[in-house]
C-alpha cells in the first residue's frame, strides 16, 4: 500500500462519517497533516505500551512485528560536545531517531555491554568526579536533545571504541511523499481509523469552535 492509497481510503472513511454535510472538506495538506499526527500517535502507542493490551514494547511480540520496518541499528558518530565528567562519552543520535530501544558499548578488546537507559537524575550518580568514583557495572545512557551520553566505569573509559543503538526511526511524512507505506496493511487500517478519530474530534470539539469564534478578535 502506498501513501496515496492511505489518503484515498482515509477520504472514503471520512466521507462516510460526513452524514450531515457539516464536516468541512479537507485540503491535501490538511489530510497529510492529520495522517502524520495519527501515524506518530500510533507508533507511540505501540512503543510505550499505552494501548489496550498495556504491554511494554520490549515484551510485546505483536508490537515489535508491527513496527519492525521502522526498527533500525546504527553505530553513532562522536559528538563535539564536551563531556562533563571524565567517564562520559557523547554521541550524535541519527537524524531520524524517534525512540531509543537499546544501546551497546563496544570496547577495544571486542567486548560488548548493553547500556541501560536512565533519567538525567539517576545518571548523576554514575558521574566520575574528584570526590566520587562510582563502580559502573554496566554502562548507562541518557538522551539529551539529539545526543546520547554514555557513562562507563572509570577504568574502562579509554577502552570505549564505539556505541551502537537500536531505535525506532521516524517514518516518512505524508506531506510531499507518495511512496510505499512502511508498515503492513493492517497497520495502515489502524492508522486510518485513528486519523478519522482525530479529524472528527477537530470538527466536533467545542474547544475548536471557541478558537474559531475568537479568531476575528485576534489582530
């Protein structure tokens, strides 16, 4: 299925819902915007476990299979950002990075360790300072902007050779793209259903109507 096919099926479903002629027609750009919003929301639900099955991504085989075409692996390039602590390494995330799944630190002796993703607050406990020399059993990573910060054991800091991440890549936008839809036809149907919900909520939302009524007052 292509992006154009998804747009056509979306319009068919939208027209079915338009039983009172009160729903406005949508421009191609508006359709693409709604589908993009629904696409990202659908990926978020699958990845975070915020779904009817309430199962986190790494334990849900169905979700993994649903998003498999968007799962990528890349060895990251070092960043020019100056590390705060001696046992810290900073890498640039991939431009299409959407969600972090897993990271592996490779050392010069070919040994690899899985890096555990943590919050900024927890990461502070693993920073090496003049008064704190923590034992970091396995590397920890936290994300900041478009960078990944790795904290390793002080005695291994000079042995870090590379950092590889597995992540959910950002999907192709429906704006200006008519190629193949990355995921399965089943996921396309889920996307269309969610997009219809978003479109109808926008039309029927009282908050939207209030916003529209105040537009003439905005200079």
